[in-house]
């Protein structure tokens, strides 16, 4: 049972990582992808309706730290 749970968690993590790689932007949760919230442009996404996914942000942060540390 724990092996199947671990395999499922691993496969979900790999699927999410692939999705972050292929599609780094997700829909803004504040304006629901419209870009407009309350009659003005959404401040969270700057009116584009798209935001960087959490997994992609984490990947970029780790990559930047690695590159900064190896110089």
C-alpha cells in the first residue's frame, strides 16, 4: 500500500513538473484570467490574466541560487 502511494505521489510530482516546464503560466486566481478586477486592471497579474506557476517559480529560484553559488 505504501509503495503504491509513493508511486502515485511520484507520478503526480513528475506530471506537475512537466506541466510547469511546458506551460509555465497559469490563470490568475484573482481576476480569473480576465485581466480586469473591479473595473480596473488586476494588480496581481498586471492585467495579463496569467501568472507564473508556483512550481516554475520554485524551479527558477533554485536554478538562480545554483548559478549564483557556482560563480
